[in-house]
C-alpha cells in the first residue's frame, strides 16, 4: 500500500497526562514548548518532530508506541 494521506498519527497524550495529574501547562513547561503546542498535539492537529515525540514518551515514562499510533483512516 502506498504511503499517502489516508494514514494519520493518533496519540494518547490526554490520557497519559490525566493519569499523571499533569496540566497542559506543566507538560509544556517540562518539554520546553508552548501550551498551544500541547493543545494542538492533543487534538491531533499537529504531529511532533521525532525528538519531541521521544521527549514526550520519556516524560510519561512509556514507550513511544504507547503514546503515538500510526493508523489508517476508516473507510479508506
């Protein structure tokens, strides 16, 4: 299957953040990004750089695949 826009990255940041009792501001501060970046990530409007993705996984203490999933959109 060719790579195209039918695939997208989903993430579990909201769940992981809530499980740890962290606010969006706290996560942003720990990662050195803006709160708006965290909001955009959580709403799947923005895909992080590879470095930021690894930093997020490290912050939550989980494997990268436990934060981000590469999915094929339904009906495609």
